[in-house]
C-alpha cells in the first residue's frame, strides 16, 4: 500500500509550464534518528620547518584544486599534540585543576598527619601544664626545715623522711569507726622511714616508733624559742608529739648523723583514699593474721586490698611476736607495692586514674616548703625501685632494748650513714 497521495494531473506540477504554483502536500510525520555530521579524515599534519607545532597552511585548496569546506581544526599557537576545543579534544571533558585547592586534588596525608601531631602534642602540653599547676596548688607545704638547727653535712644521695600519722583530720565519726582509728585528738606518728635515693641503689630504712632516742636542743616551731638539751631519752614518736615535724627531723638527724633533705607526711584518710582511687593494691601476704584493734583479718596468698584493708595491714602490731619490727616490715612492703602500682604509665597517662589519685592524696599530704612535685615523683619512683629489687629494704639495726624501747646498734648505724652519705652500695643489714 502506498502512503503517498495520488498524483493529480491537473496541469500543474513539477516541470509544468503553468504559472500556477503547486499546492502544499500533507505528508505523514516520520520520526528519524538524528545523524551526526560526517567529517572527512584530517590529513596528517606536518610541522613546518623551523616552527614546531604549527601545521602547514592551505591556500585555496590542495593539489586537485578542490576545497572540501573543512579545515583541520588546528588552533594556531596550541602546543604540539594539542587538540581543538581545549585539552582533550571534542567529546573529552576538561581535566580538573591539580592545585592544592582543586576539587580533584588527592588528600595530602603527610600534611594532615603533621598538623594532627602538632595539635595532639599541643593538647598534651596544655593538659600536662594545667595538671601540674592544679596539683601543685593542692600540696600543703607546711614544714619549715630552716627551723632545724645544727644540721649534719649534706650527702651525695637525696634523703626523704616519710611519716604516716594517725591524724583523723577531716574524718567523720562513721569513717573513724569504719577504719578503726579511734577518736583521739591531735596526731602522732604511726610509721616513720628514711628513703635514700642514690645512684648506687635506693635504700628504705624503717624507724620503729619505739626506738630509744635522745631529744637534742631545738628551736620551737611555733614559739621560735630555743630549748637546750636535757639528755632526755624517749621513744622516737614522742618527738613528733612534743613539737611536730621539725623536732622529729631534728631528733632523727641528731641520733643518726644523716641529713634529711625532704619531709613527707600523710594521714589515715589520705592513705585509704589513695588506695581506693587506684582501685586497690595487690599484695602477697605470706602468713595470715587477725587483729581486732586494727580490724585486720587476712588469709595468706595474693589478694587486692582496698583502703580500709590497707590501713589495717600497715597498722597491725599486736598480732606479731616481733610487734613493731614486723609492722615496719609490712609498712615497707605495702608502700613499695603502692608506689609500684601508682607510678605506672597506665596510671600516669590516664586522666581518669591520675586525677582521682592526686585529688585523694594531695589534700592530706604535708611536705616541707622546698619539696616540689618533681621531688615527690622521684620519691615514688625510688620506692618503686626498692619494690622491684633495685635497692635495699630494712629496719634500723637494733642491738637490744632499754626499758621497753628498742636500742639502735651504733656501729652499724654509723656505717650505714657513711655509705649513704658517700653514695656507696649499702652493705649493712637490719632486722
């Protein structure tokens, strides 16, 4: 079937001589696909001599005299190998800029890591400095060692007098009952020890509170009045009870000949709070014991002690045949374990562990006016070294008793002091 309309021979049409034009014919709509214009292949370009990148020019057609009507599409002045329409030629999208701000620029991980490292280090620095000043502001520097008179010569080691007092300052009646501290007013020394930090090895020496000592001449810490020596012999803890830390330091120096560089004291509450802030202290108890007065009730073996149990452990004396001598050994053992677990990277770099520990201990920690946080850190690491087997832990050498008081072995004490003063390896051993 033919879709074209019938041709009418009415005298008009193509090629007709008639003047009347042919009428419009209605044609059915036929959808056709658009055709891309066909371009003849471009002749190969030959660069002109002396002008690289510039093709030879056509002037009025080529050999046959026929001009196809198409040019080569070459834009004069473009680099060799360039293409019309910009980089990439027709149909090729332009390349994205490659500068540092371009959208297609690959991440500069080296630069990002460098900036991130700077930010991290700056944050750590600010946090460290802030923590230092915060902690430093909480320390109670109440002991003035400049009031101590007639002091021995300085030695090569740094020495600390570490005191645990039975101060109940800040404790509620419920806490006193829980910790079995009693309700006595004032404060007395419950434990005393000398820590010598030496390059030859650290030494921790417990001073039994029942040690027989002489009270020397001294200047009152409050009155400023000088009291002459009277030859009085008392228990060591009586010196603290009579005129506080300054007289205690004076008495220790007079009876040992060893100069004390720093003083540190902590009360019952602070001691228990530090242990709880650390989550307890792991300790290996060789032999179980029980004591109603201190509240101690321990089985043998490894166990983790909380604050209440720790305080009971270091205060117990009546459960042992050696009484105060065994108690001082337990105190050394516990303090070394405490320092060993406190002075670890997991505690120092973890603010959730460090801040509670510092907050718990610094409020009740009393030190001398010249003792800084650096000195405290050195003290803790020295105790940690003793616990790790890098030093000596001992009681002051004892030669006997006098009226129930423990008498020091003078010859051994003198040798011990000489070795510490000269930073020599300690060879003396006590009970």
